[in-house]
């Protein structure tokens, strides 16, 4: 059993927020700043939806997961993982000799821990908004603009949004195994 936290909330800051809002405003052909806070909220929602669709953390941030523990390697439920920064037993200190960590070439994070443990990792496809693949960024902009224009929620989401994201979708046909 794996419990994960910190995955659903995408919060843009500083330059990322300004760049994303500017991109959505360009899509909307809007120039007034009255709705910037609402547009920023819409882009963060759109990025959260994109993460759920592609199965990856988009903009790098710290995430945590609680692993059940056992003799074998356990896969972290988020990716791509850049680094595993902490492993602690739930409720007690965990000596470094009691666990092992690995991040493979595909960005999958692996942990071998004998008992229930909390794992903190840095995960994300890109360090910032500008580093995201253009198709992912544009799909998020299109979805945010759609959400902004159709606040009643009655119009269907443009099919182009998922078409832009589909090449980045991580799907597996079988459970991953660490050697």
C-alpha cells in the first residue's frame, strides 16, 4: 500500500506564474489585468489535470509517499524522480543502513525499506514553466482559457488538449520490477 501526498496541488510562483498568465491572456486575446488572479488559478487547475492525464509531475517540486515496507524494492508512485531526498520510518528514526534507494534511467524512484516508511523525493518533468515541452504548455494554456471562458462548465473540453498531452502519457501494461 502506498499513500501519496503533495501531488494534486500545482502552485506556480514568480516568473512561472507571470509567463503562464501571459500565455493564457494571449490565447484569450485579453489585455486587462483585472482577471490575472483568476487566470492564474485556472492555469494551476489545468496543470493539475495535465499531471493526472500524463501520469507525471510536470514542474519539479517535493513530493512524499508512505510505503508499506518489505524485503523487495518498491516503486514510488510519482515520476519522473530526480532525487530521493529522505527516507524515515513512520514514527521512529531509520538508520541509513536499513534502507536503499535508486533512481533508474526512466526516472522511476525505487526504495527498499524493511518497514513502513515515509519517502520524500524531488520529482518533475521540468524545473519551470518555460522548460515544459511546448505541447504540454500549450495544452494547459488551452484548457485554462477554456475554463476561464466557460465558467458554467457546460461546454466540452477541446479534444486538442488531450491530443497535445497524449505523447507524454506514461502508461504501463505490467508492474515495474527493479533488479
